[in-house]
């Protein structure tokens, strides 16, 4: 089917979900895809518990910025990675306890330092090939890596001995359930989760919006306004 860059979209009425009263249409548009994806990864697949430590890759992405907030609401400690100092600062404003510049450092080594060389309980991975090995090596014994994407490539090697001797789990995750979206919206309506919008741009500037994403200049979601 064609994508969503259109003035009109037809969908079954049962798919309509009420917008929390205090949100604008632009803010509401920035919630479902990213927050539902991150919620399903952390709560459903990883079974995140309070006081656990989470590594969130690419804090400037929609999923990354949502995952930081959900993990903090759950009571977890959050370590975030990003590609610029500006994005690291934004990640800390969202609640990240520690932040690592992944473009210049081996973030697995930094994670070990932050955790007294134990590692993290959960890794939120959606970058793919470029970060896969470091993501695996950031895990503590019994840790869970949850992935929902492979932006930089889909080849990821794993030393099977490392996997079974450390009791690691690799979990796939794709979107989430409608019931989970209602859970997310309840927390949004209470102000505990907040959509992160980088820019609101008219539909006619869609190509410019894509270029901004491709150059990794954004923090949060870019919303196209019809």
C-alpha cells in the first residue's frame, strides 16, 4: 500500500483513538508509533522491573526519546547514547541518568564503567549492524537485548558461547497492541510521558524532512502538517 504522505487517509472507524484533551493534533501525531513501539519493547518483551538499568541507543530518535521516558516512569536507571553533545544534553533533560557520545567512544566500555563493570539489564536496540556487537557486550549476566529495527544494516554476529554462558536473551519486537496504546495515552494524559517534537513542517516540505532525518539532525519526531 502507498505510504502516509497524502492529504487524505481512509481507515476503519474502529481504529480511531481519542486524543488526550490537552494535546494538539501535532503532539498526538508524535505519540503512537514511537511510544507504543518503545512500550512494547520495554514492558511486554523485556519485562522491565523497577531499579533495573536500561541502555537506550540513539536517544535522538523517536523510539529512543520515548524509551528514556518509559524506563524512567517504570523506575529504571537509564544510560543513553547519541551522536552529538546537543543530543546528549536533550537526553538528560528527558531523564537519562548517564549519556555516552557513541560517535567517538566505545559505548560498551563506558556502560561497564557506569555500572561498576556489571553491564545493563536491558538494551533497547534499533540501530542494527553498526552497534550490534557493542550492544551485546553491554549486557549484564541475565540481560535482555530487545530490537525493533536495523537502520544501519541487518547483519549481526553473536558468539553463541557468550550468549549461553551469560544467560543472555535476544528479543524481537514489532509495534505493539492497541491495549498498550491506551496504557501509553493514560500516562500521556497525566503528564508522565510527553511527545518529543523536533519540527513541524508542511506536507509540501516532506523531502526536506526526510533529508533532516537522513543527516541525523533531529531530536524526536518530525511532524508533517496537512
